[in-house]
C-alpha cells in the first residue's frame, strides 16, 4: 500500500523531474568520479543489474556503457515522469523500466547479481520489507551498493553548510501544511543501523565509506544543487525567492576569483553482499 511519504515523492518528482541529477551529476569525489560513477564501479563484475529508484536513468546509462556486456538492466521508480525521461536516453533501449515500490518488486527470485541505488534507499519506509525484497531478487553472492546522503562534512563552511544555516529555520517555522512528511528510516544513516536492517534479511556486514563530493560551480549551478531540497517544494514562492536571494548574497562572499562558489557535501557509500 502506498504511503503518505510515497505520495509526496511522486508529486514532487512530477513537478521537478531529474532534480537529483541536476543536483548531483556534476559533483566529483577526490579521485574525479561522480557519485553515480562510484556506484557504477561497485558492480563492475555484475551482468544483471537493477537500479532501485532509477530516476531519469543516468546511472543506468553509465552501466549500459561500461563493461562487461550486461545481460539485463532494469530500473524501478515511483515517478512516471522520471521514468519517461529515462526512456528517452538512447543507451537504455533494452533496459526494463517500470513504476514499482521497492517493498514489492516485480521480478522473480535471484533475477539480479547487482543492485544499485543513488540517493533513493535513504528515502524509503518499511525498510525491513525493502531489505527482504532485495535479498529475494539478488542471487547469493550478489552485490547491493547504495549512495546515501551524508550531510555537511565536519567543519564544512562552504555553500552547502551556509544554505542549511539559512534554510532550516524556515523549514521549522513553516505552517504544518507546508512541511514535508518524515522521509526514510534514520537507521540507514549509520553503519550499525544498516546492518540491523539488512543483516536479518541475509546480507553480510556492510562496507561503509564516507566520500566528500565537490559541487563547486557557478551561482546557478550551486543553487540547482541546494535548491533541490524536498523541504523547499511546499514553501510559499515568496519565501523560496527570499531564501534564494539571501543565499546568493551570503555565498557570494566566499566566491573564488573566477566567480564560482565553493560547495561540497558528503555521501555514504554502502556496499553489502547477499549471503
């Protein structure tokens, strides 16, 4: 049964398709890879891969273009608007794309040897059932790899931290009808919590890595990153416009000589093997 959280996510992505790609795709880790490429490389040896919460299909396109030859690629998402964008990607003509809930996946047992999820697993409710479903569709020895939000790095004073300083009071002060439902399960924000959820479903101990993603860019690019926050969606347009103006003024003070705004966030890269 669909939840209030899922209804919110469907409505948000209907209005803002590809919002996550716009926010994250240009970011780079210290070794030059994007967070999408980090996930791609965690399932390099997998030939049958599912992207859970595939959005507009960027990660699937990266998987399709990398070796080995994929025997099967599939993507599921709650948003039909995101899936419509994924179907337009020329490299995904043979990928199976469908609207589905992670708690009830439309695939047979042991269908995949790899599952990836970029900034989506952390939004899901009923995560024990999600873990059971992933264990079911992953064959023994299969790899689950996920990028999860990690927030602001310790001591981070760049634009991402400045945005949160300005925005959080607005989120808390918003009328009830302009506040988003609680999204995700807090246990998936820590290594111990992840193992508590996925261990009983049949996964081995998680490999847990914290990665800094550099999102430095033009003022417009940086706003596309921080402006994709779900909490902004229900706010009054005037409040959003005022926040953007205040953020532009504050972040301009830290601009580099070329006009770019320093910006970074951390992500968690979680990898576990189906036992």
